[in-house]
């Protein structure tokens, strides 16, 4: 992300909060699209979860993926790879928090939409 986030746990929580909002918005967009295209609800949840993780945690996941291919015998390449990362010490923590928060945002939005649907259609007795 190009935001001025803190480092450590506070930065991970900030990034998680942003990913949570991305998850909420991703489900909203996916829900609207799924209704227009008459998709099942599972498709809306799946695509929203994929989009939320890709947008919310994509940069940090890309940095983690790229670090696996750095030659550990070359300190210069390792320094170059680490120089482009905002908080290399907290990268794993931040990526996990972003994934959990993005999926949590999708889940909370789905629960909210389902509760609204249940309120509008009371059960018949």
C-alpha cells in the first residue's frame, strides 16, 4: 500500500481495518452484480472473497511471494528486495491480518444482507 501506515502490530491492525472495508465493499459490489446476473449466492461470496483478498492484501502477498525467489547468497539483492517493502519485519503479520480482515468483511456483509432478507420475508406458518 502507498499509505503512511505505522510499523509493527499497529500497522498490521491499520492495514487489516482497510482490508475489512475492502471486504465490505467487495461483497456489496458482488451482491449487486450477482443479483443482476442471477448468480447463486455462493458465487457472490466467492468472487467477493477473492477480490477482497486480492485488493486488500495483494501488495503484501506479492512481496512475500517475491522474497521467496531472492538469492540468499547475494546480500545486495536481498537489500534491494527489502528496500521496497514498507515494514519488512512485520510483513507476514500484516499479510495475515489483511487476509483475515478481508474475509471477515465479506462474511459480515453477507450476514447483514441475509438478516435483511430474513426480515423482509417472514416465515409462513
